[in-house]
C-alpha cells in the first residue's frame, strides 16, 4: 500500500510538471514577443503593479518550474465547517532570508466534534527546518506533536513544484521513535485565473503513514477542495476522508470551507 501511495504522489508530480512546463513554454513564447515589441511599456506596468499591491515583486515562482519559497510567501488559514467536525488549519513555508538556503515549515490541524466527543477530536502540529539542496529539493528535520501519540521527531526530504497556476509538494521521511513510522504526504493545487480578481481553486491532499515496526497502517487521509478565490480569500466545497489505526477506522467530513492567505 505504501509503495502504491508513494508512486501515486510521484505520478501526480511528474504529470503536473509536464503540463506546467508545456503551459509555461507556450505562454513564454507569446510573452517574449510582447516583451521585445514593447519592453518599456511592460517596465512601467510592473512598477505600477508593485506600487499598487506591494507584493507583486515578491510573488514566488510565477514563471519557474520549481517552487520558490521566500520571506513573503503567503500563510493560508482555513476554516472548514463539515457535517461531523469543525476544522481549523494553517501552514507556513518561508525562507529566513531571500538569499539563504535555510527555511522554516510549520503547519497546524485541529478538528473538533460538534457533540464534544473527545474521541473524535484531533490536533496535529508540525515544525520543521528546511535546507535547499537543489532548486525545489529540500532536506527537512524537526518534530510533530499529535493529540493521540504525543511528540515525535521527524527527518526526510521534500520536493516542491511551482509552475504557473500549478503548485505541488511531496514529503517523505521517518519519525525518529521506536516504531520508526514512515510517512509520505503531498498535495497538488491548480488555481487558473478567471478574471483580474477571481480564480478557480482546486486542491487535493494525500497522506499515508505506516509503522515500520509492525508493518501496519497507522494514519492516512485524502482531502479535496473545490471552489473560487477572490483576491486572497477562497471558499467552496470541501471533503475530508481520514483513516486511523491498523483497522483503518474511517471518519468522513463534508461541508464548506473559507480560506484566507495572509502575507
């Protein structure tokens, strides 16, 4: 199962890379012609955009084929009101400075049962330091704190891709405890612009965690989002599927989400 899941993540990443490269190359050809035709006009437009929004100059990875995380990378915060649980989550991925290879990754996930059933409550907090070995490829190390199993150090590799409207990340590594759990997780997000302020939002996340001591399932999940984004605010439909323990006890949650990207 773990091999199939890891292969699924890799296939999605390579597929999105190929699509994004084709998209960037076709778009880049027309852009190059426009730049040669009127480079002075483009320069004045960029200056106007920078003064208007204050963030365009540091928007990461708009024309690259790998992710560029900077000190100005957005911090998305999401509220998910489902039929069985209420979920709050956020994530941070930033460099300490724009000229360093070192960065910081953090995420927090909190799910609360409406009926105050503590067995359905869950929290997961992760803090990692990253070092960029190659463009888009990072060594990550840190720790996670879970409401059920407590504190676990973690070390692994992370690959990031950012090309046009495509964003993807895959992380694989080991929790450095007695069971040496192996975990692979990742996401793919596609946000094509519909107009100046509106974009389509599609996102899929996956995770698979297995105990290397018992060779049995520990934790897995599939999350899906479909909605719209207006400037830095997104909203739409959400679905979470979570599996727990060796018996893969399933918890489903369907509802609506609201997301805000802070800078």
